[in-house]
């Protein structure tokens, strides 16, 4: 469950990490991979404020999507607990465990990692 | 050798009264008429969203049979936004290998018969379901953050990036197959409602329906419109987050590099590229080395790539921005448009005396890229 604990793979051949864990290293193709836990704090390289959201997320619009640099790996994830207009490039963010989607009243609730600013401005 | 001997286009629009099969039929019959042939031995169908929206599987055989081609060989190609060019590559391989001598390629998709929130959900499936699309990226979340990164890294302002949609709208005015045939100013782009900030509604393609078809033959004909010299492709990273430099579309750089290696003398007078968003078009110009890295937006603002401007003419059709982007059909539109230019028959903005041209397709922000080189015949 890499989505719950920020588990990535580190390639034993080229040494590079990637997230989420794939079947082979996206950089060198090696299948010799080992698990590592990513740092929970990183910074925003870039972000977008998304208004074109699917029906399930209509009440959450707009949603902030960030490209987050965790040092050994980068990922795209939602940025929460902040007003969209207050987000800035280079903001420090930390991983938090949040609900991703809800399938009606009786369906699955999917959880995963999102990021929030470390300090409020 | 593969030659285009006929093309057929349906104008991109909201065709509420027409089904996927009807649109495919209209484009196909127009292509067969223009090729002056009645029979084919293979049909290749390119479609992407229609599998989710119609819904219909094995679309190629249903389309073939509904057109009266029961008994023909058929195959469907789904490669997301690049489906159209992937289908053209398939058709070229079929005639090159001798497995077929005359292939009908038809691309078709419908976006307007569904509520927009559903289309946004379906379009997010073009991105990696295990990473980016796990979150609410909507229609343009990834493109939006790349545009902001471009502005930050290269110190380009939002206004400079608004010249691309203005150029596309200006080009589309004369194209009878374009969905948005009106001019806009760069200022209008900035004032439009946000889609995925800093992208606005006028940085994205309109949600329209369309179908395009071409007839591809293995034998030279005196009246052929163009030769498909080569089609190349490459896969890329699943997410821009994996790339050391997200502002490079590496899959397109690799595909184009392969194409250049395979073609002896390349004349690029016209390009139809995949500007799903303003930033995608800009990054593609740089991947094709038509502009230095970080300089493409400025070059467009300066008037390059327009008729009479520096460089090849890019997207005289109006591009995805203004011609429209019926997802799986788009690559077939592009190849048909380049063939029409090379034959001197494009009904919109003409690139006079064009000898060669490129069609470029990219899925998402580069999960895969395809590029075709066509040259004039005779």
C-alpha cells in the first residue's frame, strides 16, 4: 500500500528512486528494486488550480494539484488545507493522510497521501 | 511505399444528431469518393473516448459492417490522444508489408453528447491511473502546472503565452472544418474563465465531435495527394513527475530523432502539431527544435510559424485549439490536412508550394508521441 505510507522503489542497478513503485525502473529498466520510504516533507515545484473537476468532486472545486519535490523523488499530488490563492512555488509541504474519493453512500472510500503547507503564511 | 489517395473530413462541431457510426460513415465515404475507389481490403479505426461513451467495443468491425463493408479485414487502434497517428502508422505498415493494398483509416470520437463533468473524468484517463490521475487533475491540471513551471523557469509572462491561441483562432477562420472560426486577441485569452490556472478556457481545445478518413494505398498513383514517407513513435514517462526536466517532451524528441534518421532529405514547410493546451503546443515546437528551449512562446508572439512568418507554417488548420480535438480522430485530421496542403487543395489557409510536412500527436503530456513525415508527389 504505497499510497498510505509514501513507499517508493529504489533501483539497485542505477540507484534512482521512483514513485509510485513500478514493475521496472523507469530510468534504466532494471527489475532489481527495493522499497524505501520517502521523506514526508518537500517543496512545491509548480502547481495548478483545477476548476474542471468530475462530478464526484464538484463541491471541492477548485482543487490544487502540485508537483512536489521530495528530494529523492518527485510526485504529483493534491495540495490541501490552504486557500488556492495562497499557494506559491517553493512552499514547503508535508504529507498528510486524506480521503481521495467516495463512491456514493455505500461504495468504496479511497484514502491516500496529500500535502499541506508546513507553515501557514 | 504508402500513398494517400483520398481524404474525407467532417467539420468538428457538436453533432448532436449524429452517432459515432454516422460520423465515421460520412468521413469514410468522402475519402473513398475523393480517392475514386469503391473497395478497400482493410479498415483501421482510431477512436478513444467512444469506448467509454457510446459504449461500444470492437468498434472497427461494427463501423465496417455498418458501412456495407462486411467481410473486410478490420482492426481498431486506441492510443489515447495519439490514436489517429497510431492508426496511420498501422495502415502504412499494412501496405508496406503487402498485407493490404488499399486501407481506409477512419478516426472518430464524440465529446459533446455527454455532460462536461463526465468528459473531464474520461479525459483524465489519458493520464496515468496509478499516479497523476489518482488525484483530481480534471481536464488540464498537469498542463496547468507545466505552464506555470515554464513561466517560472524561463521567465516568460502569461501574456506572451496567449499569442498561441490567438494565432490558432486566426488560422481557423478560413478552415471550413474548424469548430471555432472566429478571431480572439491575447487579452481575451487572459480574461477567459480559468480551467486549470494559469490555463484559461481559451488555452484548451473545445469539446466537439468529429471524424476524419484517409485512403492509403501501397502502389503509386499519378493522382496521389501525398506520400507517407515515415511514421515514428516513442513511449515516454508515465508521469511528468518522473522526468528530470518536465518541460521536455522526451517521447517526442526520441520519435522525431528516429524520423530524422530514417528520412534522407526532409523539407518541412508545414506542421500540424498537437496543441491540446497552449503549453503542449509550445513544448512541442521546442521538442521539434523549431525554437530554442524556453523561446517558443516568444517566437510565436513575434509572428513566427504564421503564413509569411519565420519557420514552417504551424497549424494552418487552427490546431486542436480551434479546429478542434475529437480525441481519437485528431491524428487522422492532421495527416489529412498535411496531405491536402501538399496537394495544394487545403480549403483554408494554404501553404503555397509546400513540399513536405509533419503531423505530430502526443498523448497526455508525453506518455507516447507519434510523428509522421509526408511529402508531395510529383
